[in-house]
C-alpha cells in the first residue's frame, strides 16, 4: 500500500461496503469500495499506457459524477495531479487555465455549456488530448471501464508533499492561480473532518461542484477514506435533494445559504422526512438565523457553520450549532490543527482581541504553493510560515473569529468567489470606459452580486445593456454584475485611488 492509493487501502477493511451512489445517472449506479477501486485501476492502467507518469497532470471538465472520483483516485495511484476546471467559466478562461497547468489529457463531458467550451478548445493550438466520458463516435472512458486491466497500480516514489490536485483560486489581480493540494493536505483534512464528527458510518449527499475544494475535500474524499458513503448529484435540484435525503437516509449535508433557502421553498419541503440528518453544514457566507430556526422548527435539523479556502482546505473554522444564534456572524473557532491569528496588515504584529486586522493561518493542511508561480507563493506566506488570507477579521474575548471585510476586495455570489479586479480589467478594455469600479451589493437569492460604476470616455456612448452583453461575452455568467451605474466621476482618495468605501455607503 502506497501514498495516494486510498481505495486499495480502504479495500483492506471494507471492500464490500457501499462507497458511492451517482444519482446524476438513470438508473443511479451504486459502487462498493471494491468496484470503485477496480474502476480506478482500469483508468490508471490506461493512463499509464498512454504516457501519463508521476508529476504529469490530467484535466477534468464535466458536471459532477463518478467520473471525477475515477480520475482523482486513478491519478493518486499514478502520482499524477488532477486539475479540475470550472465549466461555468468562459471558454477563453478555461483555455487560459489549461495553458497554465498543461494537462496531457482532458477528460470531459459534452452537455451544455461544456459543448461550447470543448468546441473552443479544439479550435486552439497546443491543447491536451481529449477523452470524453461517453461518445458514440470516439474512444471514451466507458470503453476503458469495460476493457482496461484491473491490475493494481501504485507509485512507489510518491511522497506526502507531492501534488494530488490543482484547484484554481483568484486574487487581487484577478489572475488565475492553481493551488497545489498535496497528499499530506488530504490526510490532515481527513483528521480535521474526523475531529469535526464525521464518521465512517455517515452518508453524505454532495451537491458542491467538484472543481471546488468543498466538492472534493469538505466531506467527500475524507468520508471515502474513513469508509462512509457519498451520494453524488450531477447538479443541484432542491426537489431531488429532499427526495434523496429521505430515500438514502443521508446523515450529513452541506451547502451555501442560497442552497438552504431553495430547499425550504421547494414544492416537496413540507412532506420531506429529514430525520436521518445528524447535522447540516453551511459555508460560503453567513447563514441567516431565521433560516436556521426554520430548519430546526420544521424539520428538527441542526446546523454547523464552516469557513475554508482553496489554499488551506475547506475545514479551517467551524461554528457549533449551539452557537449559531449567540455568535451570529461568526465563522467560529479554528479547527484542531489550524493556527489562526489576526495581525496588523502593515507590521505583521499580533493584534489583541476585538481589533481588526488580517487573518493569517498556519498548519499542515496548507497548500504547498501556486503551480508555476513561485512569486505568488512567496507573497502568500510570511517568514514564519503563515498564509496571508487577505481577509480582514477580528477575534472576540471568547476566541470566536469574525470576518468583517476583504483586503482582496473579493465577494461571494451564490457560493462562488467573484473578484472585482477581474471584472474591472475587462471593463477597461471596452473603448467607451474611462473609469470603473465594481462593488458587492446584497441580493436575496445569491447573497451578494456585483454592481459596476462606470465613467464614460468623453464623446463616447455606451449603455447598460451593451456593457452587460460585452461582459457576458468575455466572463463567466456569475461574474457579470447585475447592474451598471453611470456617473460623471468616481470618488478618489488623495493618492488617486477609487474610494469603494464611499460607493458602498451610497448603496448600503
């Protein structure tokens, strides 16, 4: 048994236990650990025979399903890194990410909007080999699962610090960066999950996209290492989720506040039996107390709230259900293996309780760096090994942490990180835009959405509809602001910087 060969290790203990149910297919296939391990060996053997070796990268671009687990576990056996690409992005954004990470093979689907992305990528030069999941005219993963060898595959030279997965994150510049998730990080994240009351007897219903840290590492991979069962959706459908919770006796469920709002208004909410749930985990944004109370009162469901980030894993902070109302707005306390501090952003000195500063983190679940970007890696960690999150926070007298703002100016819309600098950069490329700024505004459905403030160039004409169409043609849909406000000028500081704080005041 070697590092990275998680399924073979699990098969030593519970080979015939139910590991995964893929409810995105009809009928939903069910896989034991033995069967899931055989699939991973088949794919690993085929990849190895096609020139994929330790240190290489294999891309994934698809809606959620068993294929993501096949790729993750197969690459673990080979010492290869999986690169999960976000299908919500604009085709040119995916192209850029592929050029950064240079996977040799891209395993993909064809459904909308994937078909447009794949069409664009196939028109580009220097792209990886394309391997579809299912295709009547091309060689596909389905054929591999029917014919490739199930002989065990391992990488004897793999170490704990080798990269298992690359997940894209963002920053103040809006430029994509791929965080290197090591096998060590996966193990320590599993320890964190275990101490956060995730058990090998649990069943987890996963609706998180697999191209996010939450989809892979919040519960799914830790639970499969611990011997539990993962029920995997293709995409979020509130009616289906409520049905599956009852049918599969789901014990843990996670989502963002928007998810729970949609569940509570689904047509089958009143009839749904959620008595099997031990708890729900909410993250991505503060959970409204009224929504927590609704779940508790009508369904007897208790909530925990969490906070994480791609570079440090999804399990950084947690807030117990007993504190949900008393500590409203808090992200909770650091999880067991996380050292969290609030420091002065200028001096890096530790700040006392109730004083706002930058949140910094240290611990074994940190990424090993940004792929191919040593400059960004050096900037992210200080001399003591603390990762600088870019979040402004404070810790109260009882040790509970609160996020109050973001140095990075990032906001969260429906669980997706949105970086205003990226949107502003695209706006500045429009010939009619002289000055612009993007801020977040509250939204009842998505939590936060963008609002752009634009100053037109002299003698140039452009309206809101035209600019929104322009942005939709160049950015992922969730990044496009919901509104654009035209002004003759924007508030500036003495140094000439746009004062977004003033824009927020007039929009609060």
